[in-house]
């Protein structure tokens, strides 16, 4: 069993390389963007980034909704900045993350939970559960109870940001694992959308619900793919460890 773990660690996902290698990967993938595989991966990555950036903004706004205006704005600013920084950190660590035994499988399970939460929010009316933050569109329908103090809101936002940022990066990596150039661009999009357009995205998702439904479908597909790959992968999948334990 321990020998399996050691060999898996040695086979961790390869580095994306230096700037020249990264640029070469981007050029290669986008020069072949007309192929079904690359185009589908790019659309999946784009939809994941859009939906999860909007969802992140809505969660932050809902948690801060019960605070006075000055504190609310500070918590929202903290939430957006923290999400931005965390996405950068996780993006820089993505090849290492993909090399952790079982993390792809666990990431797929987490994405299923994200999809379930989105389905629950889209299929129910939570309009009376939260006053919402004027700064964020759609957070009054999130069903999330606002925090009762600045410290509680900041802490809840920080925890939510870690989870959602990791989900975002793993989902992008899972959708474009075979296309490193598209994965890199998708991670850049994830950071950019959270930093400059999350509230705008939240407003459009609130207005056009079909965007969230399509995004949820993409997330479910990627989650299923990650769970399957995370189980059967000969080096980093959890399946062979389970079989090894059962056979002991």
C-alpha cells in the first residue's frame, strides 16, 4: 500500500514549464481550437468561470447583507480580494494539486455538491431569507443567512472563498486537463472575472436564469468526468488503493 502511494507521488502531474513552454501550449491549443475536443473544453472552461465567479459574488454579498453599509462594503471588498488572491495561488499550484492522490476524485465530489447547491437555489424561492446587499445583484435570493457581525461575516467569507476558489481551479483543470493551453487561459479568466466582473456576472445570472442552468449542467458533466478519472487513473486514482485495501 505504501509503495503505491510513493510511486503515485513520484508520478505527480508534470509542471507546465516556463513562460516559453506556457506560451507554446496556449498557441498549440488555440491553433487547434476548431477541433471538437479543444472547442468543447474551451466552452466548458468559460462557462465554469462565468457561473462560479457570479456564485462567489452572490455568496459574499449575502453573508454581508445584515451589516451596516460601511462594514458591508468592507466585507464585500475583502471577499472579492480574497477570492482573487486565492484563485491566483491555486492556479499557480494547479499541477501540484493535480498530482495529489485522490484530489481529482474529491474535487469531482465537491463539484457535485456545488451543482446540487445551485439546483436547490435555482429551484426554490428564497426571496424572504436575506435582505441582500445593494452592491451585489441577486444575493437576496441566495437562501444564505447573513452574518450577525463584521468578524463573523469576514470569517464566513474567507471560508467560502477558499472552497469556491479551489472548486473553480479544479473544475477548470478537470475540464481542460488534456489541453494545458486552454487550462492556463481558463485560469487567467477565472482570476480576471472574479477581480473585475463578478458583480456584473451575478446580475446577468439573476436576470437570465438559463445561464446558471447551463453552467450547472457543465459542472455536473465535469464533476462526473473528474470522479471517473480520479477513480481509474493508474497513478493518481483512488480505485487501485481501495482494491489494494480490500485485497489485504
